[in-house]
């Protein structure tokens, strides 16, 4: 990532027309709507620097790292090195930084503020650093513990069950990463602009779902567009007791203002059917604190690029560089992350942002962070100050453990992608809706812990859920089975006709002669086989027999107090056929409209011709 020059109390003046990176088309007032809540944040001022032209990749200085003085702590806390308890810190150097992302160019919904787009994407991408850098903070345990801000894991209605363990007893890890546009401090007002909106509820301008596989061999990051319309559940602000009623069709970024990140978590769980273990949020000031702890990131363009105003399109990021690969940081990184017109549209900008993130992650891994105590301590301190996290991971030790989970994932097992989406028919120029079938495929991959890449081996592919010793299943002909059509996915969807009937007939053919199609429907994101909780181990054995007949994985077999017999709920992930195994997506089977990028991708961006220069 990049330096952004955080200084002790120096808040810089807001940019205006003529400044590098100014894009008038991005800084109109945004739509208002949705229930209102509250948010918190804090940080220091920012001092940007750097011209609009990058210098070619070659030999350039390493990122500056602060030094820490004070009493020495127990070196065993950080493995092979030693570390110092913070006393006074001599900081490194930096320039401006941030990143943004929004809708497609021209006639689209306008964002809220002058600079929120600049930081929108970077707020989320920088959040990933805590997973690699927070581990270093273990040597600072007592010091850092007082810096960590926390919130409730959940404050919205969601009945998604925790992930099931595999045969080794391991479970996947899902973390929701949010970038907040809160303007509740002078630093955030300066960084985000739009001072007249100060005090309004924060919104989630970046929404990313990070998934690390149960065996920790691979990871993926799925971005969900902030302007996606979807149901938001009833949420409660636990600080004030205020209850926000459920909404059927609201913009997902509004959820953060409905009591906090726990509400967004509930909404995303309901959308995906994926249980989210933890959440992390970062605001503008937090972004620049993290950006001050990182260095150059290489990007590439195929043609000379200058994202500037044209007769057809006002504004522009000001990004100007020659064709080739270049290191960017500070304001040049900011310009790269918010360039839209020169990369064609919002989809092009998202691709450029993913390229930046992949390059950043490769840099972090190549810097031997986990064997450099001074560098680690600096990064960890910034991370602890920058983020608000859910309470259950609100200690340096828990965040250390979280960081250690991620560090062993190789670049070729990392995948960045965006939720497949369509223009919202009710407001196609402003909002999105999920592309139902393709989005469902992404959620199925996550729920079943199937890698988004195809670079794994048999040794690190997901294993079936553990089977407990217990009674044998009853004879198939004696097991009552109810088959429910849940292919609508949610109450707003449309079910596939005759699904319950077709699957129940397949079960009868397999010997389960008591299988019957239910006359009622129960929308479900994923396919599950439930058995009565009161039936205990015998009920589980019978349900496993049914699941085996349909090639449904054992991880989908669950006890439920809501059923009186073995019940197969056919989810939106199984809309045809009677063999679930044939329709379940395999490793790397990501829909093309998710625009997935592997962590090793070092490709170049094409430049839209009006923005090429000679």
C-alpha cells in the first residue's frame, strides 16, 4: 500500500478545482434515505504530497518505518525477534493516499461527498492489512489493548447458522470488512469533505466479505457494491436502544447507520447464507494511519494515461503516467484508485483497484513482515489505532491469531472478485441488484468452502464434515422424508416449479418410499437436510442416509427444532436435476461476470482512447 503522510495535528485544506485528483463529477450530494443511526470514529489530519506523474519502476527507497524506544518486553511474544514497549516514536515518511469506487460513468447516482470516493475502496483494501499486520502487536499487548475499539458482533436479525467443521475439526473463517464514511472528527471532515453532513449516520462505502478456507490453504475477497438494493433486517442500536424496522428494498450501505456494523453483518448473512465470524471497520482517519505504515505498490497501464477533463466528460482523477509498470504511493495511489473515465467505467475502475490490492498483498508478503520486529511493530500499532472490530476479537492476542491465519496463504490461492450484479430496474442509473443465479453460485462456493481458484491439490481441497459414531440409519423404506422447494432463495424470489416433486420422486426410486413433496415452500439460499433435534443421533443417521442418496454433503445435514421428520430443503443453489453433486460448483468455477483476479495477476489496464496521450 502507500504512504499518506499522517502528521501530528496537521489537517490539510480540502481540495478544490485545479488541485491534482479533483473530479467535480464525483462530488455531488448523494441521495438521502433510510433509517438513521449513529457512528463513531477518530484520527489525525492528513498532508498530501506528490505530483501527477509517476517515476518508472526501478530502485526506489523502502518505506520508512518508525523506531520505538522504551523498555524491552518479553521477546518470546513475537517469536524470533525483540520488540520495544512504545515510548516515543520517530515516524517514517509519506504522501497522500486513499481510494474510491462507485457507479458507472455519466448520468449515474452521485456520491455523497467531495472525497468519499477517494477513500471508499482504499478503506476496504487497507482493512485487509490488519490480518497480516495485527499479529505483530502481540509484543505490545498491554499498550495496544487500550487502543482497540470494539462493537457488538451482531445487532440485527439473522438465523444463519455457524459454519460446520470439516473432518479435521476445522472451520472456515469469514470476516466482514467495512469502510465507513463517518465525519465525526475534524480529521474525518477534512479527509472526507462535505462538512455540512457531519453528524449524519455513517454509511458503509466499502463492503467486502473475506473468506479463509478451513484448511487455511486459500482465501477470497468478495466485494459487494455499496449501491446494491436488498432487504435489511430489523436492527437495534445497543448503545441507545433504538430499534430500526426491517426494510424490504434499501441500499445496503445504509445498514451501517442502523446501529453499527452488526446490522450490516446480519444483512450480508441473510443475503449470502454465509455465517460471518467477525467484522472490522475503518474510517477516513483510520485509512491514513494505515497508509502511513506502508510503501510503494506497483501498477501497470498498456498506454500512456491522463485522466483529465474532456469536452464530453467533466472531471478526472488527474492520474498521468506513461505506459508500463510504475510504483505509486501517496497522491498518485489515490489517483489510480479513483480513476474511472480513463478505465472506461466503474467496472474498469474496480478492476484497477483489485490489481492494486493484489500488488499490495504481494508486496507485504515479500517484505518478510513476520521476521522484522521493527516493521511489524509499526504496522501493528497503526492497525490497532485504525480499526474498530467486533468484541470477540477485541484483544491483541485474538488479532495476532487472526493475522497468523492469513500469512501462510500463497498469492496464487488468493482471489479478488465482485458480486455479480445487474442494474436495478427501478433505478438503473443509480442502483444494483444481485445477478441472482451467478451471485448464488458465489455464495454456494463460500458456504461449501470451495476455493475460488483452481490451483489447489487433493491434499488441500475441502473435506467432508466429521461423522460421529452412532446408530446405523434405518431402512430407507421406513424413513419419512419431506421435500421442500426453497429455490426462491428469499421471499422476494421466484421458485422453480416442480422441484420438490422431482426430488421426492428420485428419493422414492432410491428406496425412500415415504418421501413426499411438501405443499409449502421455504426459501433458502442453500440446500440443507434437517432432522428433528429430538431425534438425536438416530435422526442424524437417517438424515445422512437421505443426503448420501442425493449426493448432498454431510456438512449440510443439521438438527432443527422446526421439523418433525427428515426434511430436504432444496435451495437456490440447486435449481435442476436430482444429483446435487453434479450441480455443485467446483474449485475455480467463478462466474465470468464476477471479474475475478488471482493474487498473482500482474496484468495491465487498457486506457480508453480519449485519455491516451503521446
